[in-house]
C-alpha cells in the first residue's frame, strides 16, 4: 500500500507516490504556468484555476501510470506555497483567478497599512511582519478595485485548499497555511476578528482552519474520473511546503536548526509554544503554527538559489552551450568554474540583494552589488563570489534565528534542492563552523505531506511515529577550521 502527495510549486507540480517507509515509488510532473493579462492598463500575473487543476490531474495520472493498481493508494494530501488564493461563489465556481505572487499589484495596499496601522500590533497576533504578498492584501485589492467581484465571494481558498476542494468538495485550510494570510491568531489558532477589522474584510470568506493530517473527505466521482484516483479515497489536509519539508527531514527537532535551501533559504526551530516578541518583528522573523500538530515553527527567509538562477540566465550563455554540447548539467559546469577560484573569490564580493533584503533586515529597496573587482578578476571569481555571497546571507540568517530561539546546536540539518550541490554544502559547513547533515531522502516536501496523509488514515500513530518510520541515513559535511576563520574575516568585511 502507498501514500500520495501533490506538491504545488511555483515552477512545477508533482504528484509523488511513497511507500510507508518513505521510499519514492513514482512521480508525475507538470510545469506550472503563470498567465499574464492586461487589465485596467496594467499587466497582472495569474494562476488560472482550470489550467492549474488540469496540470494537477495530469501529474496524478502520470504518477499512477507507474503502479499496477490505483486502489493501492491509501490516501492523498496536498502541499504547496503560501498566500495565493482564489475567490469562489456559492456554487463553488471561481469568479476571479489566483493573483500570483509574481504580481506587485498590492504595493499600494501595503503602503496604506504601513502609514496608518501598527506592524507591532499585527505581529504580536499573527507572528509575521506584514508583506505585500500576504493574502489579506489581495482581498483588499479586490474589494477596492473589483467591488462587484468582492460582493460575490463566498469563500477565498488558498491554492492548496482549492485543489483539496476539487478533489473532495470540502472547504477547509490548515493552520500553517492560514498563518500566511496575516490574519490568523497564533495563540488561539483561529482567525482574528481584530485583524480582519483593520483591513475591513469579511472574516467569513475564509474557510475553517484545522490541524494538518485532518481527514477532509473522499475523492469525488468527478475527481476520480479526472485524476484516476479511486472514488472515496481519503483526502487528508497537508500544509505549507517548507514546513512539510522540514518535518520530513528532521521531525520535531528541538536541538538544532533545520535549513531549507532552494530558491529561498530559511532556517527553522520547532517549539512547543509561539515566540511573539518585538525583536522578531524588527528582524522579520516568522512565528507560525507548524504542520506538526501542537507545535510552532520559528524561521527567517532570504533569497538563495534564485541568485544563481539570475546569474546563469544573464552570464552563463557559453556554459549553457557547453552543457548542451556535452550532455552535462549546467550547474556542474558552473560549480567547477567556481572551484577554480580560491576562497574569497580573489577579493570579489557580491551583495546578493538583487531582489531586495528580507531577514534580518527587511528592505525592499536594497539592491545587489559586486565590489572588489580588479584587472585580475575572472569569471570564475564572479561565480564563486555569488555562491559565497549567498552563504554569507545564509550565515547571517542562521545566526539571527539561533540567537532569537537561544539555539546552540553542533550541526545544521539541511534539505532542499541545493543539497545536491556538494561545493555549496561544504562551503556552508566551513562558513558556519558547524557540521552540515543532509538526510538522504528524495522529495522531502511531498514526503512530509504524504506522512500527514498516513497519520490521517492511521498508517502512523502520530507525527513522531511517522518520522521514525521514514527516517533515512544522512550525509555529513565537516567544517574546516582554517577556512571557517578566513570566512569569518571576509564576513566582517
């Protein structure tokens, strides 16, 4: 028997099947499509609901095609990214597409809040410094710009909630996703009427919130025909993608911080109760309900591999051609180039704020820079400077969360797409001066969601039992004391 998880990512959708020990059996994939459309003289970015459902259904069918019997799937759960939601009417039909996080239309609403309301008041309830992409700003934008649409809203469903609704007809969300809206009370684990009143939004348009692993319902006949899943198969509430990945990699780890390194880099601490302090607001630290029932997660975020993607797209044309010609991975070639440069990148440093700065200093207007360039600087120095710059930011982030949560572990548990990059992981160990442990698990985010599914149908007794059932061996990267000392000197510069 197996478990399935659907992982909704910004660049791709995956439907992954696991056995009860956490081994990946099969995966179906589709690319996610952002649709750009002009409205009112401005170009907006959307996820189209029907297109999203088609791609999810296709990925599920593809994954099922690799196993003999679809009835061997015990349950399915959905995980994915935060904030983006869709309004539906009383019939369950969507009435306006998902406003994508690629769209900056809510800047005006964010600026209004920053001028007229206290961020501290909101943070001490919700645990997150306001961000223009928080769901509530989309609600306010629709109310102000599309009042006829706003009047028709029955419920506003976050992107994972919409797929659950399409699968089984149940309208619900989980605590971890609800936390990203900016209007969820972390202590009460329920919607905050006080915060909704600040924005003038009807609280009833949000679905009821439940813990991850809650049973939602059975796959409907229509969804069964569309996806190939067995009619009546349990649909179990998953949760926020990053927290599902952290759970699969480290369980309810209390001793060490857990890093997720991909497009973004974030460091997590699992706790029994929320920490809601002014210092967290000043450092843009997030405190929210975990996918692990009864637990909270403290973390900070900065852009990570997105910096390298930018470098590749703009400066690695020759390497792209070489990779295509040799049938190689472009990242292997770029990392080989980076290794040709010495530690410190021959004096070249990169400030990696090309998308602005987040934790521990939120500054949307900060910008990136290369400095220390000389006549002897080579392309390999720039590649290494970009990688080192990301790791300096990561170290700053790690130190911030460590101090805030009073954590002083000897290692960092790391998961995410970047763990396949050995140079990156060794650099992280050297820079932080700590052992980096990389659990050898495939697809940690959907695995965490699949574990929630298994808990929901009794395959596992609880979250602890599920983690013990799938725990895998790890690879370790040990810090070099000499390189650590040098990196600390460079970090001060």
